């Protein structure tokens, strides 16, 4: 495994970090708890020491799964990344979505990052994670009802209290990161990035490179699209949010399959899967520090972790990027 320094901190995360959204089941058509626990443990055996989770993932389920998975490993040997600012138990802030919890009950989700809410969320996360500190605490989404100053000064407060080591943000623009950084040292921005979603290269990546902020890329496999396993006609399980995303339109599945077919010979030459090739390309991109890779079973998590073993030359990276540039998806 490779380990990378996050921003101007002494925090080092595994280049492939375990993304525990799917492990929580929420919006992924449910999950098998024991499989998720085994996936995290097997990824650790491969050198994946960092785990990214959030309270909203399964309304606490994901954090509890992470806690159970790391029992016996040693808290000082893993880095826990979690989030705040998405409430399903408080009708306040920016309304985000109507959804269903893992029991099938209707819930309303709000983006909210007021002071008292953050303090409560932090305590709840510490309890579910069975730990007394969080390595990287990240606001999940920007929200309009609370000033960034209030939010970030609260995070600075809980850092001083020793409950959190470092502050990060998610889904923030360059301007928002710059504003947040006035009130607490922001070491990272977690944002969506994949071969088919590269808009952050225009403004955010240059800013983060210049200011020394880490970029944590989530959905680098575009939620399964870039694994090569999804073909036209794919049917999602009930409750799987991907069924409504434009990436999975029939025409896009067709175009993506044709694009991935062009990469298969290179993957075969490297004795790698398509997923591994995609993950390696991702962490080779300028400004990308970490790639989050989710897994719902041990086989997937081990495969993801071993992506770091794939070595790509400059010419091979250029070839892949050139093929990406030819791919056009319809919206």
C-alpha cells in the first residue's frame, strides 16, 4: 500500500481508502452487515488503514459497522474519517431529499451545520464508532442557513477539546474552502471525481495544489459504472439510487462498455482488473491525493486495495486519458 500525507498535517492515509457508504446499505438497496465487516477487515490486511464513513450512511449503521470491524485491530493503527451536517432526525437547515431508511420508512434529510448540531453529531459519532477521537471530521455538504464561520469555529472548538484531530470539507468549491480555512485549518476537500466526472480539474484542483490542500476523490469507479460489470439492460435492486442517475441510461452503459473495451488489453497486460486500472489512473492524476473505494464484500475490497500494485507509465496514462477524452455521455 502507498500512504499519502494530507494537506499540511501529519495525517497519512492509505492511497486507497475504504469508502463505507455502501456498507451502510442506505441508497444501495440494503447490505449484509457481516459481509461489510469482513470487507473492511480484509482491506486492512491489504494495507488499507483509512476508512471513510458518515452518520447518514444507514442512519448510524455504517459507523457502527466500522466500529465493529476495527475491534481488535488497535485504534492507533487505523484512521477514521467521518462527517457531519446531514440530519434525518431534525427538520432544520436546507432540505436535501426524501428517502427511506434501511427499514423502509420514509425520512426527510436536511443539510444543517449549526453549532449545537455539530456538537451533538460529534458526540453521537464518537459513541457509534466506540472511539474518543476522530482523525478527520468533514462537513458533508455546503448549506446555506449557517454561516461558514459558525460551522468552522465549532469544528475548531472540538479540535481543541481533543475529540477531532483535523478538519476537512466535502463538496466545497475553491472559494468555500478558502473561506472555511480562515477559521480552522482545512486539510482536505472530499469531492466526486472519476474518468467520466472531471469538472473539478478546472478550478478546484489548481487551487488545492497551490494551497497545499489534499483532494479525496469519492466515486472514482462512478458507483460501479467503470468496473466493466455493468452492461446495457442492467437492473438495479429496489432502493438503489443509481437507477435514477444519467450515467446508467442504456446509451451511456453502451458507450461506457465500448470505452472500457479499449482499456481491457492494457489491464490484461498488467494482470489487473478494469477496476484496478481505473483506481490507479485516478490516484495518478495531478492533485488527487486519495481515492475512496467502496466494497460490499471481501473480494471487492481486496481487489480495490491491490490497485496500488498496478504501475502505469506516463505513456500509458496518456493513452487512457486520450480515450477518456473521446467518451461522451448523454444527459
